[in-house]
């Protein structure tokens, strides 16, 4: 797979993610580039594609003649000492060397050669399709892992903010208790909240570290040097036309394309089995010189040498009259297997259409939830600010403040979840409609 192609469709993906903020450590574009270059499964897929390309040759299908070079050396002793009817009494040593060149050319085999070549072409296309599916899956996994890390990072920043607030309140009430007296219940409440926030902060740091490790694993980089994702969850995603998305799925989905290749391979297998019902025609040719030496072991006076040169050229026509209907049964079995492949294709098509219908509905719901959570965040932010102001003025007690704080936290966490879920659904639709593979195959 060419790196220029990889860079092209990574760039297109980056344009889709154009709402993100550029960072100095690791953006989503950089993460995709690293994964596409270093991911183990992609490297394996590239090797398998190279194998299929090398096999996709007419010579592999058997279109060209084969030429063999042979060399035979023979040595034989013949004891004629007790044979009165021979002209060469005694012990005879016969030696010979027979080099040879043989050509074998399959001229016609019921179109088996052309069918085999078409099958190799389909296997080549299938290998490339499988590689594209692996690339799509890798991109999808990297996007999910990256934005999972971003979500944990955002949660970590929120918990740091809350922990800092709790710590300030604890210090304030400790000073207030020392110099002016304070409500011990409020001190205990803020200390308890501070300990709870500190615990949550520590656990969130662990979750964030694990999310970064999972991302590093997909990128195939050292787990000791963790990348710091720098983008944001909040960016604009385009609207999706349901009818167009379903059309693209049927035309561009690479899993569906691979299943159609399986149907075509089954059809070619049926035709290949049918080719055995036809006669075969082959041409055989050869050149075989022979050099021989004969001598009597006990009498050096008897010795002879011979030399011959044989040319051959044969045309062989072969037709199987009867093999217990084995060829006919093979054709019938191949036909049934072709029908099975067609049913598998229709089943996969129906399943994918059902899946994308659910995802399209979910994407609309996710957009609505994000829109609602935006409004909820605005109200929660404002209420939390007003609550802190009133608490500092003494017009709001600590219990009511904690209630406002919890509402603020829940609104923030819900908004982060909605943003991540919307991204996840969008790129699953993007993958199912084959847009990643379409971009990849679109040019050099």
C-alpha cells in the first residue's frame, strides 16, 4: 500500500475533523498517520496483498509451457560368463549419460487456464479488499481510542477544578474556625467532599493513563512514552442524508464487496469444475541425447562407445469417458456452493442495511442530545456561578451549594458522554458507507 494514498485519505479524514484544535503533542491526524504506518495488522495486510499481486500472473494460471532439464546417469554390470548364447562373454560394464530438455504445453483444457487467471484476479481484489477493511477498522479503533482519551482528559480537568474548589473551601473554613468560629458541620462537609474529590481525581488519572496506553497500543509505539492528545470533543460534524448513506453502503461497503467477490469466486469454481467435462489438448516436445560406454571388465581389448540423439514432438488429446460421474457431481456441488455464497451476500446486505438504519436514527438522537446538553451546560454553569456568589455572601447554605455542585458536575459529564457518543456513531456510519475505502482507492 502506497504511503501517498494513506496520506491522502488521512488528510480527508482530518478535514472531516476540522473543528478540532491543533496541538503540539498528538492530534487526531498525527495519530492516524502513525497508526497507518506502524500498526501490525496493516503491515500483515500489506504483505498478504503483495503475495496476491505476485500470484496474479498468466504463468501461475498455466498459460505458458513448462520446460524441464534432466540428466540421467546409469551404470550396470552384466555377467555373461555362464551364458553360451551371447556374443559378449565375460563381465560387461555398461555406462551411459542421458541429458534431456522436455517441453510440456497445455493448449486447451476446457477454458481452465482463463478461469484460473480470472480466479487469481478475484483473489487479488479480495486481498486488497481485506486490507482496506483492516485499514477501516484500524482508523475506527484509533478514532475511538483517541476520543476516549480526550473524554477522560476532559473529565480529569473537571475533577481538578472541583478538587481545587473543595480544597479552597476547606482552607477557608479552617481559617474561619480558627479566627472567627465556624459551623463544624460545614467544615466536616467540605472536608468530606474534598476527600471524595481527591479520590475521584486519583481514579480519573488512572483511567486517563489507561486510555492513553490503549491508544499507544493501537499506534504500535512504546507504552512507556504516553502521547498527550490535544484535540477536543466539541467540533462540528456534518449532517447525514439517510437515503444517500444507504446507497453508499450498498455500493461502497468493503465487507459487502468482499462478499460479492466470494460469490464471483464460487461462480468461477463452478465453471472450473465444468471445464473437466471437456477434452484436453497438450503438446509435448523434447530433445534427448545419449552417450554410452560398454567394455569387458576382465578384457580391456573389448570396448565400445555409442551416441544417439532423439527428437520428439507429440500432440496428446485426452477425454475422460467415464469416472463414476465424479466430474458431474463436482459441478453440481459447486453450483450449490455458489447459491450459498449468494445467500450469504443477501444476508450480509440485509444485516448492514438494518444496522445503518439504527445508526442513522441514533445519530439524529445523539445530535438532539448534544443540543439539549449544550443548553443544560449553559444553565448549569450560570446556576453554579450564582450559587458560589450567594454562598460567599452567606445567603446560601452549604447543603444547597452541594446540590448545585452535583447538578453542575452531572451536566458536564453528561455533555461529555453525548459528545463522545455522537462522534462514535458518526464514524461508524462513515466506515459502513465505505467512505474511508473509497477515499483510499480514489487515486495514486
